[in-house]
C-alpha cells in the first residue's frame, strides 16, 4: 500500500508527476537550446535604405482605447507621409483580427491569418491589446515578440527640465516571459516557472545598447540585474554584457541591482547621470513603466520592439478598461502611440519626418489640454490640432 504524503498524494502518484515534469522540462530545454542555435546563426538585419524599396507599415487597432488612439495616428501618418504614399514609397496596411473577441473565439493568441499579414510588413504600429486572466490565450505582445524575434524593447524617456534623457534596452524574448505559461504545477503542493537567458540572445541586446550609445554620443551604460541572487541567469547576462562592453572602451559601464536602480530613478540627486540602460526582460518591464511615470505617465511614452527583420511600435499603456466602462474612451491621450510612430519613422530612416512629428506633438501638447477625462479635450481634438499644425507647415 502506498504511503500517504502530507499533500494527499501517494508516493506512486508523486513519482509519476515528477516523471511528467522532468519530461516537460526536457522538452523545454531542448526547445530553448535549438532557439539559442537559431539566434547565433541569424542573418543580417533588413536594410531600409535600399534604393527603390517600398516600405510596408502595418496598422493594428487592438482593444479598448486602441482603435481610438490608432485612428488619430492613422490620420497623422496619412498627412505626414502623403507624398511618400502617393509615389508608392510607403504603403499603410490595415491588419485585422488582433482583437480579444476574435482571439478568444479562435482560441489563438495571435490568429494565423493576422500573423501572416503582419509578416508581410516591414514594421507595424500597434494599439494596446487585452491579455485575459487565466486560460490559454497569452499576451499577444509576448507571442509577437517571440514569433517575429523582436528581441530589443527600446523605450526613450525624456524630461528636459530635470536633465533626464534615458534610453532603455530591455531584452524582449527571454527571461521570465519566454516560457510564461509553460511552467510546472503540482496542484495543492507547488508551482514552478522558468527563467531563460541565452548567450546569443544576451549578446545581441547588449550590442544593440552599446551601438546605440556609440552612435548617439552617450558616455554611460548601466547594466541592471539581480546577479547576486539569480546567479546562473542574471550572472550570465552580467558577464556577457561586460564582455561586449570591452569592445566599446570609450563608454563607461556601471552595474546596478534592480532594487537599488528602482530607487535611483526617483532620486533627483543621481538620476540625471544615467543615459542608457541594459536590462533583462522582467526588470526592463518594471523599470520602464516607472520611468514613463516620471516623464508624465504611461500615456506619454512610446515603445519599440525591434528585431533584425521586423519591428513593432506601440504605446506602453494598456487598453484602459475602466476608462472605456466609464464612457471616457474618446478622451484618451494619443501621445504615446504618436511617440511610437515617431520611433517607427526613425527606425526606417525617415529622420526628418520623425523630427516634424516630434515637434508637432510638442506643439499640440501646449495647445490641447488632454486629461483623459471629460474635464479635458478629446483624442480627436488632439488629432485635429496635429493635422492643423502639419498643414501650416506645408504652406
């Protein structure tokens, strides 16, 4: 007769679950080792400067306030890129199907036809999408980053009056997120999730951060980990970051643990000295939201998710369900998605257009009072002012 354990399982039942868990872990381990090999063998990045090349820009509305803010982004891009669209240099492509209703109905995090349409684009601008609690439909963002290998999450944060000019390079496809819904659970006993750091994955995000620093005249890169506790994973990230740093001797490399860096960002005495941050996935997720709040809220910050062959640009905030339930969706601030559009234009080599967009956003922010509620002006009013400024500039 099997001996009963305190959790109610017999020895035999527990051993069977352990064997199943080991088999599951072996599958994940082999999958991630194969992924590391694919990253290491990847080809050269896409070149947007090829003469005569048409650039396809996908536009995805998303959920909640997504269609509202994306409507204004579309209007602004139609005006700003009118000549490029007319001559065929740029094509704006509406991509359907990435709504929570469609995803739940199909039981797919990203529907197959939607993903196929996205793959036809060079870059795409995306509104926020809902991630349901529980179930098997995971974050669309996590899936898109993994499927398209968008390994660099780049988020700029600027507060000129406080001498803050930060750029965050968050590794986007590994860490706690790559196997997010594929952990092991022993009901009534324990649950385990997995954190993944690869050599090739760390090298490419580190190189992206240091290349940015070199190309933009930055003197310092802060590597942020918890390597004193997560010795295998964060320890590997830290070691490789310093190996890459050695190739950029003109740039000072500092290392901080995530807890103290979280405190440093709200410390006026030290925060202005930071310039470029290099972080694993989870820490980057947390720290960039904190940084956006310092800038003025998550509604003010854009985000880039960049791979060698495709790139996704989005607002860093969510779908604002409470705002939608209160009937205040039309009062959403479109600044974040417009800043993401600015980053998109810079990525595809349209710096002049990006500068125009940036200046137009700054002017509209002075002219239109957006609060996110009925006591302020609407998202459409902000878009109208943007179009008026752009029209004045063309005269």
